[in-house]
C-alpha cells in the first residue's frame, strides 16, 4: 500500500517535472530528460517525493514515463504532418492542379 502511494506520487513528480519544455532542452552532449536518466535525476532530486521512492524502482518508472512521452510526441508530430499533407493536397486540387499520379486518369475518346 505504501509502495503504491510512493509510486503514484513519483509518477506525479515525473509528470510535473519532465514536461515537453524540459524535454526540449538538450545538454551540450545531446542528452535530454527523456533520453538520459542522469539528466532527469538532476531535476527530480530536488523534490522530497524522489527520495520516498525506493532507489531500485526510480529508473524503471522514469523509463516508462519517458517512453510514453516520446510515443505521444511522435504521434502528435505524425498527426501534424498528415494534416499538413492533407491541406496541401486539398489546395492543389482546388486550384485545378493535380498531384502527380492523378493526372490523365480519364481516357478521352
């Protein structure tokens, strides 16, 4: 019961500290809070919830949180790219120009 509460509080700490803004900041050697446990620890250690979580479980919970954030970022980026492609295709068709592959699909006799 106590471990579950500590885990829940640690996950809340991860969500509060390891934000998209924090993840966007890279160190000189290219590390971020999402790809480097040591970089993430520097931000997390300041909070008392960090020490309440057993040492052996901290990194695993961080790794799951980081993977989920990266998955969400990738999904969001793909969705934005799809919207951009759809809008570009729509404007091309509306202007009377057709993307390659659509031209000459009708046979004129």
